[in-house]
């Protein structure tokens, strides 16, 4: 099990060199991305420029692991929802 799980927005800011992307780049090695968020990332790539071939290999090279999102993790993730809301 990996210690850090990234969501699709973290991947997007890193890949598009947006504010916060540098912070994400510092924690990519060994991070986990759920298959749910990977799907969202692919969808956004298709929406922007349509190039998704080879994208997963780029993350494999960075040692990012794309993994399952079982019901237990979904429940845990759901409990996080109120915390960032208070920050806008």
C-alpha cells in the first residue's frame, strides 16, 4: 500500500504546469492514483487535446501506481469531503 494517494486535480496541475504543480512533482514517486481518478485524468486529456496514448507509461516511469478503488476506500474518501469545503 502506498502512503500518498493523488486525485485527478493533482495530476492535472502537474501535467499542465499550473500553480501547485511543483508541489505535486515532489510527491509523485511511489504515489497511488485510483482507477477512478485515472479515468477522470484520461477524460480531461481527451477533452483538451485527445492524446492519451503512452500517458500511463509516463506515470509508470515516475513510479506512480494506478490502483483499484474498492468500496472501503470509497467510504473513507467520502468522509474527507467536508474538510476541504471549509477552505473554499
